[in-house]
C-alpha cells in the first residue's frame, strides 16, 4: 500500500499591524460621523423653530391688523406682556417705568389694575397694538415734540404651533416651562415723515401719519428657563391702513386698529 505525501499550501492572513491600521481608519471615520450628528440635530431644531415662528407670526399680524377681540385662545399662549415706557416733556426726559400684565395680575404706572389681566383676547391684542408714541393723555401721536410717552411693548409667548404635547390645557408646570417659548417686540410706528419739511403740520401729513402705520414684530427665541434668550431672531413688517383707536378700560387704555374707509356694496 502506497502512502501519498500530503502537500500543505501557504495561506495569507492579516498581520497585527494591518489590523491596527484598519481599526485606526475606521475610528477616524466614526469620529467624523459622530461630530456631524450634533450639527445635523441642531440644524433640524433650528428649522423646526423657524417654521413655528413663521406660522405664529401670521396669527399675530392678522389679529393685530384686524383688531381682533374674540380669539380668546391667545390666552393659552401669551402669558406676560410688558411695556417699558419713557415719559418726555417738551424739554426732554422726565421719567421711565414699566407696566406688567399677566393672567392673574396686572400693574400699570405703579398701580395694581386686576381688570387688565390677560384673561381675554381683547386685552392681549389691545396691549400689543399700543402705539410707539402716545401723548400725555395716552392718545396716539406721531411724535414727542410736545411731550408724551415712548412705549416698548414685549410679549412673552408659548408657541401656538408645534408638538401637540406642549399645547394647553397644560397642568404640568414642568412641561409648560420646557415648551418652546419666545418673545415678541411689538412696534406700531406712524408712517415716517420728514420732520424738517415745511409742510410737517399740513392736513395731508397729519392724516397720513394718523391713518398709516408700520407694524413691526420682532421675534426673539428661544426663551430660556433662566430668563435669557437664544440667538434666533426674525422681524416681520406690515403696513396697516387705519387709525389706532384708544379704548378706555377701567382707567387703562387698550388700542385697536380701525379702518377709516367704509364702502356700502349694492
């Protein structure tokens, strides 16, 4: 019986050095991928917040421009409005102060005014429509040459759009405080006129400044738990044709845009 000799063939394999180099390459690639993930998540968050702001801006612009008084759903979202005012006379600065309006209490010009709390949409829209300039009797004016108030109105808002889990009725204060919130700097400025023009006090100029306003809403977001603000900001502008009509409510003025042109259609 013959015994065949067995022939063994050499087989190639990875060395430890090659395995180490491969792991290093994979590790470098993973570090790059992991570094990109936070950027992608941050971009997604920024896009989501911008979309919410765009949708909410439309709601506020239309409510203010139309002088809405019946959309009481706003009370679920606007939780604070402040007005930092400065009083001037014909010679210049007199004093400054601040008004605060919340759902449960309100303070204006150093006095408690519970009737002005943010318990209905009329109070919210009426305060957000406060003119940039008012005279010493709180009537809208186009300038402060003869004295009056300069108003800086800011609303603190929880987003109207966004995840349903964040929407009221919300009895969980932790979730309510962690929901996406922002501020609105609201300016109702009279149409710009040349103060050096000889016809500054002409009837046309007076009518133009009284019946045409620039509504500017500057959104600042997000509102942080520590009271600070993030880096998001966007300003929306709209020209509003109509007079700002003051309404006396328990000794405090609310303001609403009111069209001066009425057409009877057949």
